[in-house]
C-alpha cells in the first residue's frame, strides 16, 4: 500500500514540474484536459485515487507512462 502512494506522489511531482516548466496553469490544463482543477491539484500532491485522471493528464501533455525496475541502492550495495 505504501508503494502505491509513493508512486502516485512521484508521478504527481513529475507532472507538476512539467506543467510549471512549460508555464501552464492548473486552470488552463483543466480546460484542455477536461479534468477538474481540484483533481489536478490533488494529483500533483499524490492524494488522488483515480488512475483515470493520471491517464487523461498524461495524454493532455502528450506523454505516456513507462515503468522500469531498478535495484534499490540501499539493498544492493
């Protein structure tokens, strides 16, 4: 359960950074994506439960999600 929350927080941070780097406001993205601005705000801090919203936002940004398994540096030293 904790891993799922960490993934959402990391993804939210990445999407927020992308939005800010490109000078996009939450309200502007809300209009473009059809996602309520409160949901975008919750997504960016990792507290949104609905994965469909993540998918809509990624699509709006022209991005896709790629996963990669990597060794944990703490475990494999």
